[in-house]
């Protein structure tokens, strides 16, 4: 069928063409990112014994990395728009490599914690990669769909890397000395540096300019206070005045940040983008999505491990059986990431986003009636995983296509930052809910498992926030996230 007679609503297949090479190199980078996210999980207890710390202190690793990611993504995304996305991708990879190489050669908790925290610079890779791809497709026919397809491939390789990393780490930690095991991901990151250096071209026409240091300082202090307050809530509970005071301080510090950014000629974050009919719902969706994709994984794992004979709920699974649930969830994410560009071509990016958010909501709400068997939990997780994979790929691609040309990196980075904040809030809320369950059930069970009501809270919040995101996306203009035929920024985002 010729292109002129193609039925309406069905578009010609979009092929990567000249982008195949660069997407292939960036896919290796995302595969390594997945390894970093999955590799260490099976050996956290071994790391704790190596450092001579209590298992509970391992939580510091996640907390400090989340805090770093909230700080570095806005800065590196803006610097990428200013001086080149590849340049900042190289810098972040070099810092990640140095930190990763330090981990195998220290038994000091303080040094290990600092290195582990700095390793979190990998969080800026995906936003910068999407910005690189979008900068090379801008102005081309089907540019938005090309970016969506490339994003789907990158997210699929990321999740494949997470699965491979978990399997590889679990196998090696039982057979090799720990320092050798810890060296493996560092070698992957070093390889990434050279892959980027020699295989990836720089984004054309960087904006230049000077970094908004005042804005960076204000948003950094606000995020540190906010995430720090959430950590205190997890440690001391919802009754802690100090924790709530720090949280309120973090929120209050956003007011002078917004006022400064509105007056700045080249702000770190153009806060007017949050008023855009296309971008505003995307950022809100990212925050709501962070609730489930970042905040719910630990509660789901502990629910599966809970002994139903002792507590009346849970699956009582072994560590391996629990890892299979997580693995199937990640496979669902791979499927969702790869299907996203196809459905975007058949329908529209906006409709696909709505459907993906709804799938996440359905998956978690299904836990309310169906959580008594292994098959039910796996089914729920796969449904949520398909929607989650599509959203991980869709959100930065949608932000890039809807953002002003000079704010591509900032827009893609904001989806990551807002998602992280949503995950941090959810982590604190879910921790309080589950600890409340412990307090209420202590007399009956004398155990450390949260009550079923705590887990119901997790599932209900995850399902409701995802459905709210789907509703918000319904208000996005119908032609949002499609190719723009003008290089000028839309009026609503100026």
C-alpha cells in the first residue's frame, strides 16, 4: 500500500536508520546502569558483614543515593543543555567509575558510603541520553516516534541489565572473594566511558551561558531538607515534630527558589514549564509514578517473604522465589518499554501514556482482592510492570518532545527528579504505615512484620496515584508529544 493510500490512524513504521549506531552504544550504557541497580542486591548482607555494620545500616546506601540523585539531575541536565549532553554524560560516567572502583578496596563504612553515594551519578544517564537522541531527531519527520522507540530500547536494555546484574551478582558472591565481586560492575562503568567517548556524537548547537548557581544552591538546600525530613519521619515516625519541621522547611525553601528562577534570564529550571498544558501533567505523572516504581518494591518483597502461618497473610516465599517475582516484574517492564512506541504509532503518545498509567493502577488495585497466592501476586506485578516499563520510556521522551528546544535536558531530567521525590515521599509514608502495623500487631504476633492493613495502604496508594495520573493525562492537549514543525518554543512554555 502506498503512503498516500495508507488508512488514517495508521502511520508508516518509524525506523531508527542513522540513529541505530548511537542507540546501540547508549543501550550498552543503560545495560550497565541496570547492572548497577540489580547487581548489589543479593550481596547486601555480605557487604554489611564486610564493613562490620548492622543490616539496618544498609538503608543508608539507598537514602544517600536518592538524595544525591535529587541534587545532581537538575544541575547536570541544565549543564547538558548549556555545554553539550555528551560532555555531561562523560563527566557523570567518569565520576561513577571512580566511585565504583573505590568500593572493592575499602572496608571503612564511611568511605564505602561516600563512594556508594557518588556512584549514584548514573541516575543522570537516561535523561541525558534521551536529550542526545531528541537533539538529533528534532525537525525530522517522525522525530517524536523515533525518540519514543529509542527510549523503549534503552529502558528494555536497562531492565535486562538489572535482571542480568542480579543473577550475576548472586552467582559470583557465593564463589569469589567480595573485592573481586565488587570490581565487576566498576569494569563495566569504565567500559561505558570509552563507549561514550568514541561512539556517541555530541548534541548539535549547545546553548552556552552561565550556570544559575543561586538557583542550584536554593533547590539543593530545599531538596536536602525535604528528603532529610522524610528520612527522619521513617526513623522517628509521624509523631516527630523535628521531622515535620524539616519537611516543612524544605517545602518553604522552594518559594524563594521559584521567585529567583522567574526573574533569572537563564534559570536552572524554567518553572514556567510546570504551567504548560503538555508538560505540567507529565511532571505530575512522574511524581505519582515514583510512588509505585520507587516506593513499593521493598514492601512487596517483604510481603512475599512473610510467613502466612504465623501472620495470616503473605506468601512465605524463599529468597529465590521472591527474586523470581521481581524478575517477572522486570520482564513486564521490558515488554511495556518495547510496546510503548508501537502503541504510540497506532494511537497517539498521549493515549498510550494514559493506558500505561491505568495499567499500573489496575495492577496494584488487583492486590486488594487478590493477594493470597503466588500466581495472583505474579499476575498483578506483571500487569503493573508492563505499564511501568511504558511509563519509564514514555515520560522523558514525552517531556523532550513537548519542551522548548533550549530546555530539552532540563525537561527530561525533571521527570527523573520529580519521580525521585515521589518515591521518597512514598517510602516515608509506607514505612510509617508498616511500622504502625507492627505497633498494632505486636501484642498478637510479637513479630516484626507489618499488619495486613499496612500492606493494603501500600497497594491502595499505589493504585490510586496511578489512576490519578491517568486522569490528569486526559487533560493534556490531544496533539501533545507529536512532532512539532516549528523550532520555536510553545507559547505556554515560555
